[in-house]
């Protein structure tokens, strides 16, 4: 694939051969979640093991990942944030970056992946889906760091109302030994908790929980083959332990919200993105419409 130096946020459609845009209702239907899957999401706060990518698509994205996470990449300035190591532990590594969709074509086009946008719309109540931001999370073999227990919306309160959704997709097989994602089922019903440092103490969130919540704190591992994704509610408590295995754990995250979400700040929403005044709808170059149900 072409390594782009132009800002791909200007293009709000597929620009590579990684995905094919469905042209008929029947072609869209193959991506539809079942009623049972949607009900499971609302009951437990997550829906995992959804196949979103073929192996050849994963291979293409991993090739791009190696290129676009190199600090010498000519489009590197387009990232909203880039932390080659965000871990609080000097012996651990957690690459965390926001904005890959602006840098290379594959990570741009994965926003419009039909399997992703169809499921996202259903889980948001069949509403139009608008993009919020992406993330890369890479834990190298043997010393990949933790992502502490947290709720995504605790970092996103600058956008309202809360009608957000997260999709985490593995670019490696995701297993307990290489630091897979964990969820605390039904924790999306606990309301908004105080937020810990994302790459700090794994158990930092516990100080904010009630005794009842601590009793219900029973995390489950989300093990998946590469190319499979898991969706979760913005209040779902989740995290991941360190990677002590001989294999890497690469993943990307797509964060979206229902169309109609507005800014709740006169400050910066994302680094380098023009301010959207409080009360105004999030739209335009950096918040494209991905799917109109």
C-alpha cells in the first residue's frame, strides 16, 4: 500500500483496496448482528469475538503498523498523540498512539469496514455512526505493559451525551499469556467512576469502588483470534495485564459515537484539532460520518 504523507482525514470514504463498499441492502445484511448478540451487549456491556478482518487484511495492517509507528515516518506529525512507551513501569513497554487513520491508507479505511460500521450502528440503537478517534496499543513480547482498569467515557466527558462505543480489534492472536483484554461483566451499570492513570497501577481504580462493586468485580479474559474484535459500552470497566509471552500483542481501537453528539468544552477535544465550541455538534473533517442507518 502507498505510504501517504498527506493528511488522510480529508477523505471520508474508502481510498484503498482493503475493503469493498456494499452496494445493495443484501450485501449489507451479511454483516448484521443477531438480535441475541445485541441483547447480550446491553445485558453484559460487551460483545466479543466478532470477525471483522480476513487474514490478508490483518497482514496488510501489520505491514502498515511497522511503517507508521516509526518516528521517522513523514506523516508522524499527524498523530494526535504518540507515546512510544506510555508505561509507568520502566521495565515494561506500551506503545499507545492516536490518529493512525490520518497517516496510512489501511488504518484510514478500517473506519469504513462494513462489518464494523454495521455492528456499531446496531449497538448504538440503529443510529448513524460518527467517528471519535482511533488508538494503537502494542505490547511487545516479554515486556509489554499493563492497561489499568478504567472506563473509556471517564476520559471523554468533554463530549455529550454519552452515546459512545468502543471496538478493540486484535492484529495478533489475543491470549491470557500475551496480555489480552479483560472485562468486568455488567460493570457498565455502575455509573461514571473516577479515572486512574491509564498505564499506571493496574488496580488503581479499586480505590473508587464501593464494597458492593468490589464484590461484583469478577473480570473475564477476552481471548480471540487475530482479526476478531470486541465491542464495549463506554462505562464498561476493562483493562489488560502485561505481556510475559514470546509473542507480541498488537491491536487497534476504533471509538465512535452516535451522530448528534456535541462538544462539552471550549477547550481542545484532540491535539491539533480546531476547537468546537461547547454545545456545537461534533462533525467535519476530524469527526466524519461513517454509517447512516
